[in-house]
């Protein structure tokens, strides 16, 4: 292994002076701040069990749908990449899957995935060589050996990354057994859950009627009435808050909301429970439930996250073979202004309501989200998400939203990942890009150096704590 790092210390900084020097100084002041991770998809069992990861592929490859989708796009088999199958048939073992990953690592040139993997290998394992077919086994052996060390167990990784708090995301019917184990160890707060009710609010799901019945059983509420259904959600939200939840999360294909009269809400629920609903009914049910979740947030103060615009699980073969969240999701157009009209008309001025808007349709940033957050006190703009959680995506985001929404209507950064070691890498990219953006503005005399220093710290740390009411 060579000792010459291939990650440049000035990566992502502006080329020209004085912006580069300002960016260096700003980054130096924020790079070691604690990480606030208020939204993500790491497995809570990792932290509850605190066991070693089985092998390097289980850490870097199989949980990371960003990596998997690129390899899939070049015709590589998920069997050969070691991704488990629903039918239990064998798939390639870790080392061979890793070799295949390394042999095709060149495909990731220019992608954020390469930045995250390179950062993780260098900062966590001291590996400065490029991953490739000639280094695959040597890097695998270094990582595999280190995974057994106490400082590479999941909770220790949080310590190494200086993670102050991290949120996982669970569906409404999840029993939260892993969080219960964490509670027994006094770790709730360091690790917390998030209430994601899509399993009982998305009527396009085949099991929606069964899920609603289960919701009634676990809460003791009569979900055949609209009032009973909402009380069931109220009960589950309270249960999730016992395990640290400060937020809800709603993964919806559109931002549509509704505010129906009670008789129409009950008729809609009757259709869903009887399985007589169509696609139009499913969309209306989902739209009404977003408004209902906002009303519950007015009552209990939970921050509402709306992740709109993903067309999920678009490959039916992959879905049938292996399940969800493996790379086949594709962005779609999103209309927040029209979609949110009913919700905002009902409760957009409520002082206890906070909604963080995420979008995969970048055309909405300057046209819709920035003006909306620049007016409605209940709205904030979430950071660049998913396909846009990248250096260029962050630059486009800041360019489009700041002049209209300002800096203080932004929710800071969250990493939104299933790959544990990519968390500090993603935050590092955000902090570098924020420093570069502010450095350019200082160089153009649009901001003072002192203001830029305050903003760099705010956007790197304080903004997420404030947005998610973690103070």
C-alpha cells in the first residue's frame, strides 16, 4: 500500500483566489464539528447488536443502492454482486463480489459514490491507493482485518465520525424492537427512530387493507372510522416518540394534498378497506393523509418531512427477485405549489407546524420551493437529496434557493443513506461545497468574512439541529 493519498485536500474548493483561500479557512473551522444526522436509513440492528460487519462487501457494496444501480446499468448481475434474493438461492460470497466491484470501480469516475468510497477507505482504514482489480484483494484484507477491531464496531464508528445524533426510519407497523434494546442501554437520543407511515397511508400498496387492520390491532383503535384511523396514527406517533422520534417522513410520488369533508373521507376509507379503490382513489387517500399528518404535527410538534417525486421500484423483475430500495427508483416531475395548496390552506400558518420539503425535480428549487419557503413560516427546504446529493447538485441547489429563501430557511444537511461509512464522507462534501459557495461570495464582496464564518457553522451544524427541533 502506498502512502501518497489520492484525495486532494483542496477537492471541491474554488480554483480562483481569493475564494479558494477563504474556502480553506471556512472549511477548517467546520470540518470537525459534530455530525447531526436527522434523517437516514441505516439499520438500527447494527447499533442495537453492535456486532462486526461480516465482510467489506456488506459494508460498502450490498447496502448501497447508489453503487448497485451503476453496476447494474453496465449489465452486472445482482447475484454476482452478492445481493440477497427473496427465494434464498445462493449469491456470490463477499470476496468475489468485492473483486467484481473493484474490477468495475472505474465506472464511478465523476460520481459522488467514488468520492464517498475513497473518503471512507482513506479516513477509516488509512488506505490511500485507488480501488481496482490490482488492489482488490489487498484492500479487502485490510478492511476485513480491521472490521474485527473494537473501534470499527457500529457504535464506535459513530464515535469516530463524531456523530452527535442519528435517526433511522421505520414504518408505522414496525415494533421498534431494536430501538427498545437501545433504550435499555440508554442510547435513545444518540440513535432515534423516525415515523414513516407510508405502509398505512399509501393505498397503492397491495397490502394496504391488511396493514390498516394491523394498525387497528396494535393501537386498539377502530380504524374503520376516520376518527379511529387518525387516533391510531396519534397513538403510533406517541409510541415512536418514546424512542426518540422528532420527525415523520413521507415518501410520496407527488406532493398532492387534500382537505375533504368528513363524509367524503369516510367514503374513501370504506373503499380502501374493501379493496374497491382505483389509482385515483389511492392518490386522493394519500393526499388526504398528508394533510392529516400535518394536523397531527400541529398537535405534537413532530417535524414533517415530505420526500416527493420518486417513482419507486420501476423494475418489476428486481422487485420480484429481491425487493425494494435496490436502485430502480427514478425521479419524476413534482408540483409543490399546486400540490400543497390544500394542506397550507388548512394549517400552513400554524406556529407549531414545520414541514421540510425534499424534491428530486431540480426545476422546482427556484420556481417553487425557494419562494414557498421564503413566505410560509411552516416551510423549510431540505438539502439536495438522492441523485442530487453530490458536489454539483449542492452547487446548483445553493445557487437556486439562497437569493429567494435566504440561508435560514434551509434545513442544513442530512445524509439520507443506508451505507454507514458514507455518512462522514457525505457531510464532508456538503461542508466543502458550503465553504466554496461562501468563499466565492466573500470574494465577490457579497458577504463579509465574519458573516460567512457564521453561515458556514450554521449550515454545517446548527441548521439541522434547529430544523429538527433537536435543541
